[in-house]
C-alpha cells in the first residue's frame, strides 16, 4: 500500500460496493485493480463465494495473476486470499456457463467446443443472407434490445434472423461455436436456464472488470443479467483507450455506469508513464486535463507526425529510423506498433497465403515459423491443419490440442511441437522449391505424423489422408519458390 498514490489509495479503500473508476493512460490501473481485489477479498464475508477480476487479453490476465500472487506473498496472505478468480471475460463465461451448461440450450450431445474457422467440417455450414451464402465463421450476432441482429462479412451485411438462427442452431447441435457465437449461446443459456444465472451470481457475488471500455454490447448484456440478480459490479477503464471498437465496444457502458445511481465514481488523473509532451497531446485529443508525473527528459523526445500513402511503408520506416538515429535511440529499443494483424504482417514483410485447404494452413505455419519468428502461431496453424483431417466425431480435438487437459493430449501436443520445430524431420523448410521439393516432402512427413497420432493416441483420420494424400493435400502454390527463401 505504501506504493499507492492518494488517488489510487482512495479507490482501494472504498467500501465493498459497486464502483466505476475512469483512469487516464499510465495512471496505474493494473496496480490499483490488484490492490482493490485484495481489499475486496479481505472485506468479503461470504466463505462460499468468489470475487472475479476480469480483463480482455491473456497477457493482462497473466499480469494480474502474477501481481496478485506477489502481493499476497508480500503481505503474508489471509485465510481467503486465494478465493478469487482472474480470467478474461470470454474465458470466464465460457468456463462457467458455456462449456458446462450450454449443450442443453444448443441441443448438443457433447460439451461445446470452439472452432477457429479453418476446420474442414465447417464447409457444410453456411448462412444465407437472402442473395448468397456465406461461411458460418463470418456470421456475427449482435445484441439488439431483448433479441439479436445478425450480420455477415466485412460490410456487415444484414442477415434475416430466421436464416441466421437456423444456421446457428444447426452448428450448435454439433457442439461447435465460433468466437462471436459463443457469447450468443451464453446469453441464450442464461436467459433460458435461469437457475444457471442464479447459481453464477451466488458463486461470484462481486465482479471487477478491468479495461472496461472494451466491454461489448454482448458482454454488457451478460453482466447486466448478473447485476439484475444481485451481483455487485465494479468497472475500471478509460473510454479514450478502447481497442475493440471493431467488436462493438465503444466505452459507453463504462461512461454511463460512472453516473449510475448507487455506483461510487472515482477518477485517476495522473499519468506516471508518459513524458509531459505526450500527455499534452493526449489531453488535446481526448479533451481531458490529466497531469504528467514525469519531468521532461533531456534530449530528443515527444510526439512526431508523418504521413505516408499505401505502399510507402518503406518510406515511413526510413523516416522512423532517421528519428531514432537523431534521438540516439538504439534500434533494439524501438518498435513500430500496428493496430491490426493484417497491418503488422504487411509491415513485417509477411507474404500472401500460399496453397489451398490444408496445404495452405501448413504453408502459413512455415511463414510464421521462419519469416515472422512466431512459433506459437506456427504451432496453432499446424493444429488447425491436422484437425482438418480428423474424422467427423473428433472435431473438438483442436480445443484440446491447443489447451491440453490431460496426459493424452499433452503427449499429442509434444508430438506436434516436435513436427513444427524440426524442419529436418517435420514441417519442411521454406527455403525449398514449393512445388517440386516442399510439397512432396510435406506429404511424406504429414503421413508419418498422422500415422504416429493414430498409432500412439488413437486419433482417426480420413482414409485418403494416409493412402492418397495428394487428394487432401492438393497444392495450388502461387510461385515455384517460397517467398521466405533466402
């Protein structure tokens, strides 16, 4: 507590009640949320309930878990110090609602499982917008009053509710759901199974949401259902720092909650991270009056604005390098941060997808491994490719490959990791000629991997994947060599 500012300390020491904290960038939201969680847990008298601290990214969750653990260890803990749950919002609703109870609403005979969109069996699930059919992975369900509206594609084309619900329920009966449709099924489960909602609130009577500006309309509807049954909700965030506006998060819930009757409202107005020149720009853009804690540093610092046209990324990078050189900043300490994965891949020199079907996914894994140095993404791509060859009764294996739950799947995970890492015996190197060298070698090694998975772990694959791999691993590569070849 000695490291807290007066503003932060006031938030931490407030009574156990609904709370809304709007905080500027660099104001110590994470530190404040961790200490507030500890204070809430200490004051909480219900031995059967838990307090949930939720955020929107795995990195944030790991930061909170490590910070809370360190705080408890430093303070010696107390008898209820570990009776908290720290997770992402989607992880929280998936683990507590969708997986254990969603199958009844979905009319599925198995535990619901997440699909990434590249699974082969999804090709039979489409949604008709009145003129053409779209892949089910592109369908989005948005809260609209007590019901939903449905849209598809980048243009957010309207889909008639009857068509959308028929497609969603067809997919739901298989037990599968996409990221967007998971929240749809959670809402339906809580509305159609009120006992589950009451049990959820009984288990989590207090919920604290960090980065609350990123709460979407669907998340808001779920949280409001919990509040309606007695859950005390606290929000911490900054309406000017939203990054999930593409998913419908506009900060309105946080802004409105700040003025809701019965909710204690506080602000954190001191930026401990940025130099004064940056804070001045942020204030001008956001219409705020936040204070900078840091003194202006010596040397070259502050905001700089340049423009560039599409296709002139190299020009912008050269200007950035020139600024770093002028400021005497080591390139190892500099970074270009992009808002979208597409932009990040473009700026890092990634190439367009190569191949088709399963081969395309394996090809992406090679680019991720060798061009972008993203081994985790390469592993996930290989998992999607392998899952695409599984028989229909094993579609949920992809979930376990990525998040092993028992010894069997940990062994599968190790085998796939070995395949991804080793270009000599596993996923072939991207320096090979695509059509004449890489693809035939992939076919041989993929057969060996599938045979090992079948022999050692009992997975079953489509027979042609073993006997006629060219049929399922058909290659339509864009060039004779990999773009990542030296």
